[in-house]
């Protein structure tokens, strides 16, 4: 049942991964919705810069993924902005309760991750827990966080990351999740002054809904539409240099959060990139039309 899949480039190999789930997945119907499911799948991403499978025939919103990554790094939850970008997200809320508040849930934990790694670079305790300690139906919500935890290990001068998912929809979920969490990994690696290492992504259930199978069969190898190699939020992207003392990783993390906030329209300041460097401007270009609603 358990599978380990090595993926050199998710953008290029996404169609084959979806086909694997469709062809080898076993029937399962949680909440009465038919799916094809593989159990205990571990994906090992070699290239952590090309994790968004654009250009494969899968309609993906780079704007929504830009919002998700910026909100995660900044520790924000801006429901009006998110719903303006993707109105369908409102279907996953009940009584104003939104399960996917990854930003606020991880904000202090990410600081703790950096502190743990500074105090003991070999620690195995640098973990952010995203799953709330309550039953899924405790407050009547329609959805429950798919991500249970994110662990970081600092080894051989690189920041490695393991993302654990209770459930991952290869069509609607993984197509954005891997890239969003990869942006967090790149941001924290920059703050710590190390390179991004391996990214391991484990899903207890990797599945595709039967209703999405007809669309998934139209996937193809990537065309010329490519993803800019945006590597998280880096304050050395600015001509003026870092916003605060660059010598301490916690200050660098604050700078990265400031830049993520600026991409969401919550901060003002100089954001002119050096020649040839798009960096945070990639985020701003997509999110600027939605600045204003929180």
C-alpha cells in the first residue's frame, strides 16, 4: 500500500502523478463522494522551485496560490480578499468558521521553529502543528484542515521540510499545496542563511474525485507557460537592503513577513526589484487588484 515517489520536477511530472492516482487508486467515498485513492503516499520533491504545475492543461490560479503563500508567511487570514480571488472558497465555511487559517495558526509556531533551530541546529522538535485538537464536527464546520504538521530539520547546511497531510486531493489540493509550502521552506531557509534542502510530502490519502477524472484525462506535458522561479520572501531582494539588522535570523524572518504583508497590500514601502529580479513583485503583480478587502 505505502508508496515512495521521487519527483524531479512537479510541473513536468504532474500529469503522470495524476494518471497514477486515477489508474491505481482504489474506490473510497468519504461523505458519500466517490474517489480513487492511494494510501500512505510519500512524495520526495527534488526541485523545490518548480512546484506549481502550470501549463499542463490544469486550470490553476497563480493569484490564489500567491495569496495562500503570502498569507502563510505573513501569518494572515484575509477572508474577504481570499473570496474575492476565489468565490468558491466560501463553500468551505459554516457560520463564519474557516478551517484553512494556516497563516494565523502557524505564525507563532514558525517563530518557534526558527528559535528551536538556533538553540539546537540538530533538533528534531522544529515542528508546526496545523491540526486543531478537536473532532472535525465539534463546531459544525464543513471542512477540516488537510495539513496536520510541518517539520523542519537542519542538516548539512540545508533546511529540510516534511509536510504531513491527513488527506490530499491530487487535483484540487496538491496542485497548489506543494508550491505554497515550498515557498515557506525557501523563506525560512533564507532567514536562517542556509539553502533549501529536501521537501518530503506525505499524504495518508492521496486521491482524485470521480467528478474530476474527465478533466484530469486532458492533462499534458507542460507547454511554454512556465513558473517564475520565485523562492519565497527574501529581504535581500530590495535594492536598499534588509529592513532591519540582517545578522539575526529572527530579524530576517520579520523582514520576510513584512514583505509578505506588503504583497497582501498591508504594508507600504519601497519594493523596486534589482534588474532581472522579480521576487516579491511577482506576488504584488497578482494581488494588487485585490488590495483593500480583508
